[in-house]
C-alpha cells in the first residue's frame, strides 16, 4: 500500500479461526485504529470486524516509526492477542504456532488483501459490501447493518461514531 491512497483491506485470522468472536479482541482492534488515527498515521473510512476476518477502507498517511501503519497494526494486535491467549486461553495457543524465524505464533494470515479505491463508485460499493457482511446468512450477526456493533454502518446510517475515529468517505471523494 502507498501513502495517501485509499484501500479496501481484508485481514484474516490464521486458518480462518473464529478468534474474533470475543469482544475483547474486537475492542483491541478498535483501540489500535483509534491510536493510529489520533497519531495522524491512518484515516479510517469504513470497517467491519467479523468472527474470523475484518474489512476496512482506510488510507495510510505516515510511517509508524519505521513501519507502515498496517504492519504496525498487525504486529501490535497479534502480539496482544497472543499474550492474552497465553494468560487466559493456553489451550487455543497451539492453533497459532508457526515455524518461522521471526516468530513462534501468527495470529493474522500472511498477505492481507489490499485493493486500491481510486474513485467514489468503488468506495461506495465496498462500504456497502462491508456493512452488509454481518447480515449474510452465513453469519446472521444482525438484522440491520446499523444494528451490528462492530462496523461503521451506524456512522453512515445515523451519523453516530461511538468510537470517534471515523472519517466520512465523502470528505475524500
């Protein structure tokens, strides 16, 4: 991903495990985005956090130290999730064990999907997709998009940003 370009990004839990069913991990993701937004390193336009993956429409603005913000996001959230698993759910930890030089555990799959959003029509299509994701019969997590707590649908439907880190896509497109 390049700076100052908007992307639709999908990040998936290793082996599609339903690790994100627990609200504490969703809250960790939200707080990580809040921190990166507050530092001016990212802009978040839309998101949804599902049981085993997330989608976000966002823009990288500046490095977080020597890293791209999306890399910092994965590293930070992965580290804290592993720490929580070690302390509170050690029986789950072996599912995330890997044989890699730089780490013992991997929470996020390698190579998340990043698709450039270079016009308003593409952004609107992806935001619609994101907000309808929890309603899909496979998930059945809500009756209406804005009723699902872990997405930006409420922001777009009612103008409410409970987590205070979203930017309306129309400010960019």
